[in-house]
C-alpha cells in the first residue's frame, strides 16, 4: 500500500502536465482550421504556392 503514496502524486503531476500542454496548444491557435485540411484534400485544384 505504500506504493500508492508514490503513484498518486506522480499520476496527478503527469495529468497536470497533459492539461497544461492542451491549454498551451489551444491558446496558440493550433486547432484553428479543422475543416480546411479536409476540404483541401478533396479539391481537384492544385496550389503551387501554399501559404506558410
């Protein structure tokens, strides 16, 4: 049972790190255009000069 004294704080820290990473990606607008890629892949038009 003493192993739980180590595992519970470790799991809470890892969960917090995951939550902070998710909040960082949301605030840095990495999920801005989820439909754009899906529509571009089905398009027959070629874009020789894509936007960076």
